[in-house]
C-alpha cells in the first residue's frame, strides 16, 4: 500500500480491519518483548569474560606504583586506568576523575555539588538562586531530564537539528539569560536520534559567551567509541576547543565503560579543566575515600591499551549491527513510503528514533503494551515527559535477540499503522 | 620514674635532657612510621583472597533469581546479598539498601539528600533552613565532622561518657532546639574511644522526642562485628528500639564490609525504616541505575552466611589483637603511673584514644612528625578540628607491622613525656 494520505476511506477501513485482526492475535499471545532501555545483550556481556577472573591472587592487586588497590585511597582513580581512559577521551590524566560504576551517578553528583556549593565561578550555590534553567536538546536522554526535574531545575527544550542542537537558540538563551546555568549534550550518537555534532556545532559551543559565569556544558560522551560501522565519524574535542577559546572551565565531560565492559560493573569518568577537577576533588574528598580500584585494575589488565579496547568495540558492533539492521529493515518494509513515520539510521550508539504522525506516539505505546511489546514511554525523550507533538518514540534494539526483535518490530509497525489509520480516518471525518 | 607531678625540678630537667637525646636520634633516623588512619594491614587483606577469583565465568554472574549481575538494574542490591547483610545488621532485607564500596559516600549522600530535598518529615529542604545543627559526641570521627563542615551544618560537641554520649545533654538539645536535625553516633567501638553504647543509652536514643520532626540519628555501625576478644559486647538494635517507641523513621544506620573484606572494594549498607528506604530509593532512582552487583555477588559467594563472615572476623581479630596489645603494653610501660596520660583499652574497633595533659596534644603531634611518626592531627577528633583541651590523640594500630608499631610507639611515648615535662617545668616557672 502506498502513502496513507493518498488512500481512500474504504481502503483505509479495510486496512484497519486487517491490521486489527493481526493485532488481536498479538494481544492473545503471551510473548513479552522489551525494547525499553539501551541495555547490552548477553552476547555483548560475554565479550568481557576475561576480565572477571583477571585478578586472582593477593599479588595481583597492586597498581603500577605498588599501591595496594584493595585498601583505602586514590580518590580520583589508579594511575594506569587514568592514563588509559585519558587516551580514550583525548584528555590529560590530570583532567580526569575515575569513579565507580555509574557515569549517571557522577552527573547527578556534579549537579548536586553545584546545587549545594556552586561551581568554581558561582557567586552562590545554585540551590540559593531564585531559579536555575537548563537547556535540553530534545529528543534527548530521559535520565538527564529526570535529574533536572528532581532538583527543580527548569528545562527549556532546544530543537535537535541534523548536526546537533539548534545553536542559534542555544547562543541566544545562554548569552542573554543568567538563569541558564547548563545544557545537556550527548555529542556523538545522541540518545535517541543518533546525531553526531558537527565541528561547527562543537566550535560554537566552545565559543559560547554565557551570561551566567558559572554556566556548564554537561557533555555526556556515552557513545564516544560505540560505532556500528567502519565509517566512524569523529567529533571535535570540546575540552580542547574550550581551552582555545579561553573558557576551559565551561565543560564537564562524562563517559563510562558501561557499554564497553559491564553496565553494572564498569568504570565511570569525569573529565574537565584542571581547575574544575581540583575544585571537584576538594568536595569529593569529604564524600568518599576513593572508588573501587580493583575494578579499575581489572579494566586495565584486560585492555592494556586503547587499541585493544577499540577491538572490543568492533566485536560489540558485530553483535549490534545486525540488530539495528533488523529494526531498520522491518521499519522500511512495513512503514516505508506510507508517509506515516520517519526514523533515524544511526552510525552508532544504542537507539533508533522514530517520529510518527503527530498525536500518535502515546497511542502507539499503549497499543504496543497491550500487544506484549514494552517501549520507552512516549514523551520520555522530552523534558517533563511532554513531547509537544506526541510523535517521538525511542527504540532500543540492543537487548533482545534478533528473533525477538523481529517479532517486536512486526508488532510495533502494526501498531504504528493502526494509530495512523485511526488518525487519518478521524481527520477525514472531522473535515467531512 | 614515678608520677611527674611529684618529681622535683632538677629531676625533671634531667629527664628532659635524657628524653631529648633519645628524641634527637629519632629525628636523625630516616624511618617513616604511619599511625594516622584505621587501615587494615596487608595480612588482613590477604584473608579475602578467595573472593578475588570467585567469579570467573559468564555463567557465574547470575543472582539467585537468574538476574544478570553484569547488566543494569537492582537499585538496592542483589537479593542474596541483602539477605546476608540484613542478618548481619539484624534488620529485614526490605529495610536495607546495598551500595557501592563506601559507607562514607552513603552517609554523605544521605546528608546531601536532606540538604537538597529534605527527609520524609521535613517541611522544606535542610538547605533552605536558616540554620541546621548536628550533635557531635566527641572525641569522634573526623570524617563525620567534615561532612557537617562542608554543608555548613553547625556542630555542637557532646561529651562522650563511659557508656556513650552524655544523654542528658543530647535529650535536652534534641527536645528543645528545632535547628538540631541530627547526631553522629558510632555505637559500638566508637571511633576513637572504643566506647560501647549501653542498653540504657540506646533506649534513651530511641525514646528521644525531637523538636525537629525530621531529626535523624546517623548510626554508623562501622565496627558491629569487629571484636578483638572473645568477650563480645552486644549493643541493642536501634531500629528495633525505635520501632518500639513509635519512631521508626528516626534512624539511618550505616555499615560496610570495608574492614571485613576490602576497604577499597567492599559493600556499603544503609538500613532504616521501610518508609525511609522507599523515600531514599525514590531519589536514588534518579541518581544511579544501581550499584556494582558483581562485587556484591563476590561477597555472598565467599561468605555464604553470617557464620562464615564471623569466622573471618575472628581471623581479623587474631591479626589485630597483638597490634593493640603492643600499643597498650608500650603505653603502660613508658607512661604508666606518670600521671601524664590516660588511654582506652578497647574490646574492638580500630583505635586507641589517648588523653594527654591539657595543652599537649598539638605539641606531641608536632614532635612526632619531626621524629618520623605520622599521627592523626591533634584536634581531628573534635568538631572543626578544635579540641578544647588540646589533649586527645587518636592512635591507629592496625596498619603497621608489629615491629614498626613498637618503634612508632617508643617514639610516641618519648614525645608525650617531653611535652609533659616541658609543660610542668613551664607551670612551675610561672608559679615560682
């Protein structure tokens, strides 16, 4: 069937009838399919098996300086792990703090520190400001938005364009509103659109002239090395660019090995200017005596260097690529040419972003839920969970095996089509 | 030599002369001795070697429900670890959150959450109160006090008595001043005095009638199972007592395996009422997706049950006891009967607390530093680092091997005697 918009009412009704009968069979089935979160699949986790037993004996527990990693100390991580991950991030080891297993935790704590004590350039803690605003390029990552919501930070949606956030909007708001203290960015393979920020966008970020002197870019480099294909776009190093523009303190960069080794037992990273790092460590010194250093040591012992880490990323890609291609193939097969959905075709990351007809996303997620397919809640990719057009849906292809993914995607596309036909029929009725 | 106070000036001068000549030899030596922190020694760390390689294979990574511990999830910890540590703490698993490697981090975050959002009964976030006060039984733990200082929480020193904090003072302040929102307690083997709270003290805590409805007892059960001898005092379970008095939400209990397995790679615990736990998890849900579950699994696989954990604690005691006895023997040998120092003789924990003549603690720490012995800074055991009498010194016998401990203690007692003689000579001169 061609573009739904060009199809007559009778045919649309016939289409709906047929779709509904398929849908009823899905509802009757007991299969449960989950495409909600960007979780690595079991086969990806198996890639790091060597790491599990790589520290076995008492004598394995010492870092390159002979420091006992079992004991207290080393607030910002062990030196060899800092070297390795500094190379991966393209920063100096002294610009880096290695944490526990969660970069989300480091982001949250960074907001919490600013809230309680302020940043390096703050006149007062953010919690004592009458209001704090963050710019939120959207569609974006729901957990970034949840942090803002918990701290009562007002979120301003910024449109995502092909090459990053709409920088005209960003520049205007950042340079004129001193309540704007931050922006969330996933600069490479953005969650969920897969957008890769262009060099121009990164340079415009580095050239920002914020009205708030303690403005910060929260640069979540979650998918820095998470390419799916040989074509591997590179993004400019924002810390280098900010150093060039004389604003070295403007960025907090985050990353982790959650999707390199284990989501539950990885190593989280926070990189920034040397001054910011010193400021953060002064506060952190009271918060903890140090991260799990044995786990950092496991990572270094397994990877040794960046090359071997990149080799592991190729293995991840080999597992993920067919899953992404399965989702894209079924989207194209079932929805292509119908004029009822657009979707991203990312070169990396963990998500495919689907834009359905305005007003249909919530309906589709509800239909899918009854059909045994769990999706990220419609609206989740926007601040406050409110998608103004109710049209964006995030698909996470990584976790289910391919067979389940096919099944889930077939059900998904049937739901997309049902919602579209329903909408078109209603519109025609209204205009008749 | 007998009690210094009864000795004539000539003899004191002779004593000082002899002590100074010994002191000069210490100064000339290049040996560096460290008694600053309560760090387990290398032989203690070796007790947990089995844990290092206990998870080796992909198939080892699943919890008792088949949940993949490598992946995201389980915000409050894996069920079998919750069961094990709930039994150790004497609470129900649903009263427990298992964290990463640092109970200090959990305490800090608990204060930070109250500061940013308030407790269950708070009318507003602590950060929006005109002032917040914490009671600080002292001598106490410097890192507790550092948290208060960072958050601008006013600290009120409460005297430590034989069986716990002076409860008359605690009751009066808690029941009359609504700015008093918390108190720090190390109820068993207090840092540094080794005090074990009596049943009466625990019951009086549970019976507190705080003016501030969101008052909390921060109950740092760091040394719950850290006995040195067969004589193992038991403390009442504060959570049970508070449930009895109808104030189940009044306590946050903390503990960790830092001194059971590894300081850097242990499992931290926060126990409280079911309502408090739900309140905390609601906030934590935004902060992180979950702790390092593989490390929790390692702990359960090694210990299996409380009995085997207690067996490990006996092995720790066998290593620590001779160290404590070495320190006590040299204190008695060199300082006994001189009337210039009193010290604790703890049944467990990690510290020996020494009270020297008023006004001498700083001088002694400075003398020790020049003699190659690093001690916890004088004053550290009091809020703001200010010991009103300048007389308390915390000794940490756990880390150095016994030979070094003997050497360090010999130097320490010489410094104590020098400072005492100096003080007595000065006093006699002043009164002459």
